[in-house]
């Protein structure tokens, strides 16, 4: 029986992503634990460390998106995996010589964030070319299951590795996972479509502008941005203080913290499986808006968790589990909507624009959390950021997104002619109002 090449290639991509995601979940817990437990970092330093990891999305997203749209995506994904592995290897190597230092943790977080940005943009643009637009919801659900399984198993594995061995050994495991991912990506056989030569003649700034015009001018993408930016700010601020609060205020061990974070992954698995049903019952738009708002409601359980250790862990696990369900369903429909309505040649730039705005907000939220936590206390700051997560998705209620029942069939269902046309070559842009073009404009 002949195997379907599409399924085989997607299985390789899916497996590569799944392996590296598990490793990344380990590092996501290991780096801040090294800072908090080994180096004794303050609340402000914890916020800065989290912000540094998000900073590349603010600094490089827009030019990176234009760059990704001009390059073959698969070789770039392989290169980012290898680069991430080399960076992570520096942590266990430094341990041999008495490190790592706080500055090294920040440098590694920044480098990993840069490679994660390039991987994110390339992966998002590569999937539609690999599976076709008509299969996106199904395949995005599978990818979300991988995210969920990694979130479920990664923190538990990380906590166990850190408790039994050490945080640097946990980071070493992540480095190995990136190398396995690179090997699997290299084994994919399907050839990518050639890069659109039309965009090669467009300047970098004009190319970036085309992506932003599509993102902010489209009637369905604009409310997605309106939800994602403030939600990212508040969620990042909450997460930056979460581990510090759990270790110093609640006195939880790395294993218990890992178990709590794993509950979010276990919740996201049914959320991913039920994403199609929730979209069919409530509508795509309301699933997105309601899913993110309910995740904010679940986040309120973090500062509300009180009592004996068993009760605190149970409350935090419940919040992570419920938030995982609603967040996963919202994510799948939001990702798919952006992929469906965005032309292939703009995929990298539209994703980059979205990441620039969202992760820029995340970086600011992480740093702001450190400052706010130092002034009003960590628990009070957690209340502020959780309420922000709950309220921010409601911004999109007056928009066309609220009434969107189904995913559009194709990009042409919601055309934005001006945004889908490339910006004219430098020197030929028309002056607003219809005047003749001016050279050098």
C-alpha cells in the first residue's frame, strides 16, 4: 500500500516540531529557575530575563518577515534549529567552568528568542505550502496537540530533571531535541514552490509596509491584532512573575511547579480536539474572543490560591487546565484565520507584523511586571495582569470578527485589494490624492 507523501512529509514536520517543543518547555522552566534558585535574581531581574527573551520579536520581526518571504522556508527552519542547539549547549559548558552568569542567561534567552522568531515566521508560512489551505484547520489542530502535549509533559520532565540532576542538564536535553528536529526537517521530500520574483524587486521597507497594510487593513485581521496585543502584554506580565511567586511566596518545589504547568498542556489537548466543534457551535469569531477571555478568568486563580500546599497546587492546576482548554481552541481558529485570508507571498510579513506587535507587547509586559511587582508586591501585580487578560479580548466585540461563523474558504473570500498588491518599486509610489509619482519619494 502506497503511503500518502503529504501525510509522510507532514508527519516529519509534526514530529520535528513536537520534539523541539518538548525541549523548549524544559528550557522555559529551567532558565528562570536557574536565575531564581541558583543566582538569587530579584523580581526586577526576573522580569528583565523574560523581557530579553521576547525582545527579538520587537526588534527584528518586521525585517525578518520580509526576509523570510524571499527565502526557501525549510532550509531556514533547519538552520534555526541548529543555531538554537549551539546556544543552549553553552549553558552546560559554562557550568563546568563555574557558570552560568545572569548576563549569560540573558544572552542565551535573546539568541534563542531570535532563532524562535525566524522559526516561527518560516514555519507559519511553510505549513500552507505543505498541506494546502483546505486542510489548515485539521493540521493546525494536530500542531496544537503537539504544543499541548509538550506543555503537559515538558514542565513535568523539566522539574524532574532539575530536581534529580540539574538545570544545565535539562537545557542540554533541549539542545539535543533541536538537533533531532533539524534532521527530521531535512528528510522532508516535497519541494517548496519558488519564491515570488515579483517581491524580489520590492525594497525592504516597502515589503514590510505591504505586510502591515494587510494586517492592519483587513477587517478580520485588525480585530485579531486588537485582541492579541493587550492580551500578550498582560499574559507575559503574569507569566514573568508566576515562577517567582510560586517559589518564594508559595514555597513550591520545581517538581510541583512542573506538575502545575503540565496541567495547562493536559487541558489544551481536549481544547485542540474540540476546536472544530466549538467553532461550529459558537462561531469562529466568538470562539476566539470567548476563549481568550475565559483564559484570563482562569488566570485569576493564581493570586487567589491560598491554603495548605495541596489546596494551592490543586487550585493552580485547575486554572492552568481550564485556561489550556479555552486558549487552545481560540489559538487554532486565530492561526487558521490568519493563514487562510493572507496571500502566500505575504505570509511571512503578515505573521511578522503580528509577532512584532504581540511579542513587543509581551516584552513590555514582562519588564513592567518586574517594576510593578517591586512597587505593589508580586501578588497584587498578578491580580492586575490577570484582570487585564480577562478584559482585553472584549475589545473585539464590536468588530466583524464577533459575527464570523465559519473559516473563509480562501483568501479571495475577504479581499483587500490594496493590501494584496505589492508596493510599487522605489520612486514610483503615487502621492495621496492621485497626483503624479515623484522620483525618490
